[in-house]
C-alpha cells in the first residue's frame, strides 16, 4: 500500500473539522509511544526550548552517572547507546541545530569527565568519535560567531592518543 505525500496529507487535514483533527491526533498518540512523546513536547514544552534542553542535559548527566557503577564496559556501552538514542530523539524534537549541538557536546563532556575508563573499549571510543563528527557537522551549519565558540568546546573534548 502506497502512502500519500506530505503535501496531500496537509491539504486533506486543512479540510477536516476541528473535532476530527482532535480525534486523529489522539489516535496517533495512542498508536506509538514516540508520537505521544512528540505531541507532549509540542504541546507543553516547545514554547521554552532552553528549559527543555536543560532538563535533557540533567537526564543525560544522571544516566551517565548511573553507568559509573557498572563493572563491565559491555553494560556501559549499552547504557551509552540508550542515552544517545534519547539525545537523538530530543534533538529531532527540538529541530534546532544549535541546541542539538549543545546536547551532543554535553553528552561528550559528561562521558569524558565521568571517570569511566571508556578508552579501554575501542567500541566506546568509536562511539565517542562518531558523536564528535556529528557535532562538527552540526557546527558547520551555524553562524560563524557561534561556530568559533562551539569549536573551542569541541576541540577540548577530543581524545589525545
């Protein structure tokens, strides 16, 4: 079954009455957890993105701090991947390159300063370096003044071999 294009869906939604739109939104929220989370963000938190980013940073810090007690780097890696999925999801919700860069920079800072001996695991080192590449890509899209500020932070995060 072929789905309609976004433009066709937009035109059809404009023709629907408010009650039908409300019903469709509720159905979407029931169908998938991510849709419900996105709707929650759009309704309650999108008006104050900076506070939302601060809350996400706190959540990142808590999750990475909880990984310190893990005896095995295998479980640390799994926890870091889980945290990165959250960062990616919230980054999509925000849809702001600067704030997304801040989230990824915060993740890398937290990991580097956590005391976790992640340099012993090449997989975690690769994961860390992928995030640095992602940050550089995000920074390239920003204004020159912001690029300069963020580049200072990111170069301090690079791993010295």
